[in-house]
């Protein structure tokens, strides 16, 4: 299959089958744009690349994801994923502050805190120590509620059984809290807060892959399980999955995610990306792309945008796939 990419975006095409077992071709186009306050987003001179493997924050131990691979065959809505650091207001140490992101109508804010822990005292039980003021807090799930055995975030902190907890040891408390800042309670489940990608092996995402039992293993063609949910392919925190697909040109505001700007605002580029296929039978088919992944790397001041489309794969296969792009107005920052 020939890939004719007439855009400055990186591109890839690969075959897949849907829930009914019908084949199709997924086409991905991706660009990495630089962010400068008050300027339009721009593609760098060097080409982007399609990420074929996920990248964890730590390679030597269990870790949350920095980047998920780009190989989802489709998504049900736009994922908004943010990597970065929360910076205390005014560059001064603070015990807690508000940080988050807004992209168009989608918003998610958290209260971030300095470190604290639960300590046990005879007769009094477990209580939280005072928060240690800090300049910055990395936005990683390692600092959100979770821990070993907690399937929604096995790399987090604060999850434990109060009946078996070692009373001679401190238990680290989560530093990424809901926007209202309510404190966690020892031994009770607490929301997993974050802006980054959620691994496919974590719950509840893993359950959406469906049931891979004996019936699936013995079926012909190895289709997706009947109870597979398309939302499995979405990697963003549930609050950062848009209701539908972004169109481009949405305003983005990062709050407390830059050391010099309390708010950093810019607009996504307005681009129309489309793909067409020439089938072996001579049939031609074209489809507009959907902007289904926005990855904002606030520390690196760059934005990854991925467009994806599915083309039907008829008998005779696909001879060539053609990708084109038309630029609309690109807004500036604020």
C-alpha cells in the first residue's frame, strides 16, 4: 500500500478489523507544534514522528505513562492529555494552589499540595501531618491517590488497609487533589486526580477491552470481544475526554503550569486534514479526518495533534492512500 502524504505532518496507515470482523485501514496524521506566548502555533522544521511504543516516565520501575503510543485504530472522542509541572503562584513556596487546563469547553482543575503524610499515634489513630510548602509539583500519577494493589492507579500513594498498615511508618498522602481540595481520609478510597494519560492496563480502562476468554481464543479470525467498548482506545483522564471531537481553533488556557505565567493561553491551529484511498478495484473513497488527540507538554512548550480516519477495506485491497491538508486561520496567544 503506497502512502502519498502531501502535508508537513507525519503519517502512517495500517489495517484493522472492527467489531463485526470487517477490515478497514486506519490513517494517522500527526504534527508537533511549538508554543510561544502571543504567537500562533507553528510546526518546527524537523518532521514529527508517529510513536509506535508507549513511553513511561521511569524505565527501571513501574511508572505512569509520559506518552501513549499513537497506534489506536480509532477513538470515540478527542483525548486531551497534559504533561507538566504545577508552579506555585509568584514563584514563592506555597502549601497548596489551583492548577489545570481548559481547551474550548473542556476543563479540568485540581488542587495541588506539597508533601504530607499520615502518622499514627497511640489512642489517637492516624492523622495528617502539616503540608510542607513547595515551589512546584510534578503532575504525575505517582503523586495521585493509589498504590500497590489499587488497579485504578497502582503507582500512586495513600492506598492501604488500615487493619494491616504498619503503625511505625509514615504513609505518604496524595498531592493531587480534586479542585475543592478536600483532604483524603486514611483507609478510604479517594479520586485519582491527574492530567496525564492512563495506561491500558489500569482500571477501569482495562475492563473496556472486553472478555478474552476461551470462546474468544477459539474463534476464527480473532475479532475483538463482543463486549469490547470503543472508549478503551481513549487514554485521557475521564474529565479530559471531550464530549465529541474538537474541530481545531479552540482556545487553550494553562493555569499554574508555567513558571513565569500564571495563565498561558493560545489557540489550536485550524486545519482541515483529509484522506483518500484508491482501491484495487479502482474505487476511490475520501474522508475528512477527526482531531482525536491533543497532547500538551507544558514543560517543553509543545503540542502534539493527531488526526485519525478509518477507510473501508474492500475486496482487492487498497493500492494507495493520499493525505492532504488545508490551513484555516490560526489564532494567536493571549
